[in-house]
C-alpha cells in the first residue's frame, strides 16, 4: 500500500486516480527502480509514443504501461541522460556576443540589413573569474514553483484558458509596459542556412563528425597540461592510465532509439577520430564508475586503461571548461534602463501545432491573438511552428475545404491553404508587437525538412513587417537578454544510460532527466547533441503494414512502412550551425511534446513551453500551454539584478535568471 505522501504526489502529477491505480503505479515504480520523476516521464513517453498523446490513468492502462516498460527493458535498455559536473563553484567566464541589429526598413528581406553592422565593443572580455554559475539553492526551479495543490486535476470538465499552471520566480514583480519598442538583434548569419538539402555526402559528414572530436581533443589537451597525463589511443594496449577523447556510440549499427528505446552500460563503445585512433571503436567497461550519464553522439573525455586490448576500462570522466556567461557593458545597461523607463520587458512564447490534429480549426489561435492584443500586450512574441502541420489528419488526407470561400477560390496547394487559414489570424496581432517566427520540421511552408532549417519567407506567407523570420535553431537578443531557441525535440529524443550510486549532496550529476539533458546541451555546446538523430515511427495495423510493404518492396520495406514525417532529420554536414557559440544564453527555449517546465540550470533559464494544442484521440480536446516571461529592467544598485564582473572595465553579468518571472499558462 502506498503511503499518504506518495498518494498526494501521484494525484498532483497524474490527476485524481483511485487507490488501485495508485498501488499499480507504485508497483511499477518499485519493479523498475524508477525515481518519481522517471515514473512520470516514462508514463508520458508511453502515452506519446504508443497512444498518440492521450490515455486515461487507470489500473488497466498502468498494466499496459508495465508491459511496455518490460519490453523496453528486455530489448536492452534503461532511460536517462549525461552530465559531468554541476558544481556551484565552477568557473564563470564572461563573454560578449556579437550581435547584428535587425532592420525594419523595407527591402531588408530576411529581416537583416543588406550590409550587417556588428556592434562595436568598447572593451575586451576580462580574464576568467571563479563565480557560482547558479546558486546551489537555485539549481532547479522546483523551489520557486507555485504549489501544485492549487492546480485543478486534468479530469476537471471545465477548461479555463489563460490560467497559470506554474510560475518560476513568483516573487519578481511585473510592471506596466511602456510604448518604447525593445532592441532586437540577431546572433546568426541567415545566408549560411540557405544550403541545398538532400545532398549529403558521406565524406563531408565524416569530416564534420571527426572535427567535433578533434575540437574537444584540443580543449582536453589544454586542460591536461601540467597534470602528467596525455591524450592517447584507447584502442591500443595500455598498462597505465591514459586520457582519451571520442564519441559514445551504440554497439550495433542497427540501433534505433524508437524501437530498442534505450541502451545499457554493456552496449556502449567509444569511437575515435581518424587523427586520434584511425576511427576505431572500442567497448567501454564502466564498472569502476560510481556515476555516469552517456548517450549516442556524446563527445567525452575519459581517463582509464586498456590492459587486454579488448575493452577500455574507464576510471574517470573528464570535465571540460564551461562556456562563457553573457555580459553587457555598463553604458548599454544604462541606455536600456533609460529607454524602458524602468519598466519590465514582456515576451510571450508559444509552440504549434495551433489546431487539433484531426482538423484545421484555428478558432483557438484566433482567441489567443485577441488575448495577446488586449490583455497580455507583450513587447515580443516568439512563435514556434508548425503553423500548418503536414502530419495533421486533414492535411494528410487532402480533404480540406476552407469555409467561406467559393469552390473556384479554394486553395490549390498547401502554401495557399496556409495563407487562407493561418495568415489572416496572425495579421491581427497588434503591429506594435514584434513577432519572431521559428519553423518546425513539420511545417508545410518550410523549404527545409532537415535540421538545421532555414527561415520562413515572410513575403511568401503574406505577413507584415513586424514579423521577423528566424532559422531553426537561432540565437537572438532582446535588449540585453540573450535567447537561444531550437525547435527540435531533444527532451523526447535523447535517452541516456544513467547511473548514480552517490548521495545527492555529493553527486556531480543532475538527478532530474530534463536537467541532465539541458546540461548535456551546455557541455556538448550543441542544441541537438544526439547522433544519429531520431526517426519518428507510427503504429500500423498488420493489414496496413503488409499493404505498404508490398508496395515498397526491398529489404528495408518493413522499417519504412512505420516511418512517419518527423524526427530530427539531421543534416550532418551543416551541424556547425547548431552550435551554441562562445557563450551560454540567458534563456534557452526548446519546445517538446513532453510536459512543460521552466527551470534554472547553471544560471540559464531553460523553458519548454509545451504545445499550444496537444495531440489527442478526442477531436473535442484542445488543451495546451504557452509561456509569458517578464524581465525586470537592469538596475546596477538593485538586489538580485545585474552583477559586476571582477577586474573588468564596466562589464556586468546579465543575471536574467534572478530578475525574470516565467509563467506557464493554459492555452
């Protein structure tokens, strides 16, 4: 029998359920040795991958969940993610990013000036300083969220839109908005995203993957100087400890994360670069490690030896110096405070799809736009695709008819359908609100169906000049706030092999899966560090599968039959465009099908806004979420605000995580 505390937690996470269901959930938790967070995450993954996003929490369905988890375990798996360090005393290195001011003048095309002008920096970044990247009591947003007891269970029949579900930093006060538009600048070159897709060459991909290992090898070599340890080849016999750098890969070339679900500690290999080990792979022996978190595609530095020549015995996971922290000049901070009249910056973030999966009813989006104009009144709205989802049942069937249009004016293609349904609603957004559009791999209007992805064509969409189209992923600044945005669902796709036999107060790893994945992004310095990327699959009946296999024919026909539009579709030769750059952002936004959240991880506000309309079997259900961020103006004299960088000439850490209020609301 479950105790009262466990019952209370299950009811807060899964909604109101009966005692039998509670006991079944506790039983599954004990059988598979799940933590509380892992139990909920595994249930969400089961519902999303097996039940298309909707399933009631009942005793019978929990039994099905247990069978699914057992199959995954039998296939050789255990779900989780990597991270090497979360020390609160890690080095904090100030870093100034290069920004390009966006032009609102006609003819700017992509939203960029014809001749980009980079901001002139007044001083050079100072040397490294040892500062806490995030106070220990603030490593996660759990202690700043509103009480879950105030939330209504999902079983409630009354759905109240625009009500707060969770809040990060509720103590931060918001102020009335001023009419002065914020400064919007880009930290990317849009021309680099205009590459030709579906033209990958094997040697180009190999060079890029090799360069990733060699780049990290140079950083490890610099760190190991003076420590009596040099980089060596882990594939060769060694009777004493050496250091090595390579990529974590699965033991089988047929590994598919959507089928086998996850790896285990016996199925991990280390792949070397051509320079560091002629590209050979060697099995890893992790039995001497007390804790670790590894996933396919991760670049790691390891210390250990290969006494037999058959396996590399790992004794220690080496850590890398962290990325720099964003800083701003004093003069610029004072200018921003003066122009904002001491009032908050407000940003709204929402992610598609914006209609139910079964039809193309955008009435909910229209109501949201009215709420945006009349109530929220943000300075900036960041809208993630898909605007028109190519996996929508109505779009996939081709049976689409726009009400109000005569038969001879009905859309002839998907671009016309988008302009007839979504564009008129988006154009109703107040012209004083700057709107940033970031595409999805499921967007019908996107030229690219691979990641990284070029931006929308604003003129082709028929949108006004207050809309800016950014690529996926992209980094941009609103005033002094550096925001990194990626529309590839790494939180769902990345599955790590995780172990921790260390007490939480001594552990160097994050126990929460979402926090570990975010930490992996920071350490790997890439928005989507997993390689190979995910392939989305759909469950088909036997008759449908046989029919498609018969049509496709060939050795891979059965796999292709289950492949659906979606997944990460990585464009490997251009993965350099998915790197974070030379510093961490202030805010990292990655929409995911999994549960929404807002957390502070290493001084970065990490946000999953969820989906505006979640996928449901029931066409009448359209629940979802969006995010409102309010950032207090920079104040040199204020508490929990900007912080001076030691031994610098007028540089200040932005400290957005201390002065931003993040509210997650029902859509």
